[in-house]
C-alpha cells in the first residue's frame, strides 16, 4: 500500500471539539484517520468490526461516523441501514467502491458524504469539518434557515414565505431544506438524493428533477418568494435569488 502523509505535529490539540467514530478494517488507514482527527482536536474512537461499530455508535452517540463498506461481521451497508432506523448521526462513507451506483446507494441509505480510496487526508478532514459545521448550525442556533423572505422552522417542520405557510410534501421539504442549508452552492442530483428518505430503496437520481419541478412551481406560483431554484446544466441545482441567476441557466 502506498504510504500516506502524516499530519504535521507542530501544534498539539488543545481541547476535544467532537467525538468521531471510525469504523475501518484496515489498521493503517484507521490509524492515519485517527491521527488526523486527534491532531484537529477531536476525540477518535476506532473499531475494525461492523457489528461492534454499530454498538459503539448507539452507545456513544458520536458527532460523526466515518464508515468503511468492506467490514467483517456487518458490512458498511448493513451498519448504515440499521443505524438509520435509530439515529440520524452524520455518516461519511470511506471506501474503495467508487462506482456511481455505490455512491447513489450510500446516499439513498442515509450517508451524508462519500469519499473514495485512495484519498487525500486533508480533503477528508475538510469534509469532516464541513459536516460538523452543518450539524452545529442546525443544533446550536435557532433551528431556523433563512434566505430572502423564505424561512424553514426545523423544529416545527414548517416553511413560511413572509407570514404565509407554504404547504410541501415531506420530500419537497427535505429537498428545500438541503438547498437552504447551502444557499448559492450547486448540489448534484446524487447529493440531493441523499437528503430524501427512500427507505433504503435505490432510485434513479433523475427522480430529483420531478420533485424539484414541483417545489419550484410552488415557490413561483403559490407564493411571493423572492428566491428561486436555479438549474445548473449537467450538474444539479442551487437556491438563489432571481437577480443572481445566471443567463445560461434553465429555470
């Protein structure tokens, strides 16, 4: 195996910021990921077994799980599927299986991100920090997402435009919530697929187009929302204000 870079040791972590559970059967990779997490000031729990990893996840309730697919005992698919019946702990899949079908299945089962081996440890840590930032924004602020005159109250599971409530289906709500969490950023269909509940069933990512179309019509026709869902050809969608949409987009 090609050796991977170790984190620089010029700084010592001062205080644990998050608890991360690493479920990885390759000791070399597990130790590398643990070193980077601890250098970033996090606490890392490591196990090489899927069943034990699931037990640790439910007992310790970590802030994030980094999960391999090819595991002894329960494989990563089974761990994620069972975990999602009991918890919404963020999960970052770390695996050598990089086919699109594998990524789609991971998002369909409830993964929050997907990194393919061989990987850059620095990129992995960037994704870890991004997930943890999103979690903190949801759990430590006022549980409200705002963009223009559009507001999502995550505790009430309600969407409002100004003072009016916008009726949405559960799928439309989750899609809008995903877009609202990162306004202005283009989210691919596969990423958006990961935000909806498919009960573990693998569906074609073009299904997202149908739901986005219905959501867009509600935003444009039934309310006076001053935001829009912009199509970025060949990539996906982003939430924007009408004056910021690009001339080449298909709305």
